[in-house]
C-alpha cells in the first residue's frame, strides 16, 4: 500500500471554515467577495514564497484555483 504525503497547501474547505469564523468573530461585512477571499488566501503567501505553483504572475495558479473553489463552496460563484 502506498501513502501520499498530505498537501502543504490549504484546502478550500478549510479556508471556508476559517473565513466563516473570521467573519462571525470580527463582525465583518464583505462587499467584494472575490477580493476578500483572494486576500484571505494571500495570508499564507510567505509560507509558499518561492513556490511557482502557489503564485504565477501571468498564469492561473493554485491561489486562483482555491479562490474559485472557495467562492463555489460559499455559493458565490
């Protein structure tokens, strides 16, 4: 049996949970969900600073994909 190492990246489900908790704890009203979610995901940028899969200037990257998944799970996409 082979095992795979857990991904170092946050999951969309974990981000949704963190976002919901942050919003309820801080009584936040979000007017631009796309920017809010992307900014929230960007809080982990330092951890993946040199990872081209995490962020690619001119291409779709993991951050973009996670944002889309989170918005979908929140029913906003």
